[in-house]
C-alpha cells in the first residue's frame, strides 16, 4: 500500500463517520397534562382509581378463596367452569393488570416528558459514570413527581403489597400446616391398633404364627385395609403407604431382644415397617444368615436381629418395630400402633423415642 493511501486511511479514522445523516431531536410537543392542570389532576385520579381497584381485587381474591365452595360450577351456555378457579383467576389477574396499567398511565401522562439524547458509552462503568447514574436516578425520582404526588406513591405501595397476599394465601393448598398436632394425627399415625390382624399383602389371608418358618420373610398389611380399599380408595392408598410391614422369623437364640421389647415378638417372629427411614423406599431384600435387610434405593442396611438398627448407609434411625402378639386362634395381631413415626426422617420430627444401640 502506498504512503498516500495510508495517510488517507488515518485521516478517515480520525473523522467521525455516520452511515446516514444525524436527524437530531425532533421538536418537542407539550402534552395536554403538562399545560392543563385539570387534565393532570384527572390523570392522577385515574391512576389512584386503578391502584385502588387493584387493592380491592386482591382482597376479593382472598374472600373468594375462603368463601366460594371448590365444588361450585359456573355455566356459560354449553360451557362449564369451576367457580372458584374462574373467580380467582379474574381477581388475581386484574389485581396485577391494574397495577401495570396505572404505572403506564402515570408514566405517559404525569411523569416528566423531557426528551434527551443518550450517547452510547463503553459497557464497563467508571466511578464517574456511577456517580452520574446516581444523579440521574435522583433526577428521575424528581421528574416522576412522587414527592408532590405522595398519594399515588402510597397507593402503588399498597397495591403492590396487597397483590402478594393472593400468592401467599394459595400456599395453603399445599396441605395442612405441619404443626405438632397435625403431624401426630396424620403422617405420624397409622391404622395399626390393638387387635388388628396381620394379613398377607397379596391374598389378605391372616398369618398364623405356627405357619411361619425360620428365615422366612412375609410382606404384610393390616386386615382393615381390605375394607378400606372398597370404601375409600384414596384413604386406602394413604393408609397402605404408612402401614406396610415385613414379618420375619429368626432363631430366638440368634437375635438380640432388648428388655423393653421382650413382649413385642412371638417366638422369634418380629414385625418391622417396610418403609426405609432414609427417603421412604419399600424394603424387602432379606439376608437370612446375617438378619440384614437392605434398601435397594441407597443401600441403607438394617439389622432386624438387633431391633432394626442401621448398620450401613445413609439412614439415620432404626427401622420402626411393630409390637405384635397372637390371638386365641394363634394368628398374629398388633398390640398397638408403632411407637415412633414410620417412613423417612424429617427435621420437625421428635426423635427422642427412636431406639438406639444400647437402649433397654
């Protein structure tokens, strides 16, 4: 390249280059609300009205949630819709929509309407740019008129606060509040009770103690589940998930039975919850010689010959044992419900009654 060409290129680099002519800023046209105070006041009232309606919609959402029956239906000719769901959608949607409309109306009619040109700058902000941004923010706050129109600011804060209430209220649909009383009456309680027969989980036949052989494992359930299955399928599934059992028979001389559980077994026959205390997987992998029960999910291992204590894996507590005995005909029956909650552990649970190694 010749030297004259290099000089021409350098000169072009030093000259600001635009693909098209800079059109500049168009002539500013005043808004009606800027020149007419009555129009400005009317726009302010409209913003306040929309925010007030938003607050009413939020409150209506809460009232509808508690007052309208979930089984109510709205009919629209041949179309049908759940009344509560429809009304909650309308009130919740309007509450948010009105806040958006009010902010747009406020910005277009009341905030400062000055037109400015913002020159592009590098992405990285210098301390000077940050200080300038802070000043611009303060100028924006001043231009918004929030200081002069405090009612709008207060209404916006109130509407934004109330619109969060419907979201909080709907959290109640996640289930009952897990207080101590609720836990004791639901997840910490099963259908096992004094006198309830232990039955095979497939045939629902009662299990006779004399029919069980040493080393045998039987999956069992409470007899009452068979009737519940036909009366209330949902309650049946919930009860079955908590009440599932494994029954094992071992040589009484090869197992350790603490003094506090001497009458919980029948000649080496013991009953344990089938639900792993780690995350609730069903267990039935039985090793006869070691008396170990292995969970297939995460390999937690329980020693059924030693009160169901954990000998390996992530489970943090022993497998709950069901106290059992026999009735007059020799069939296995429960003496009571489990003395500790079955299933996976959770932090709210009172674990003081869990059996630990060395307990009697």
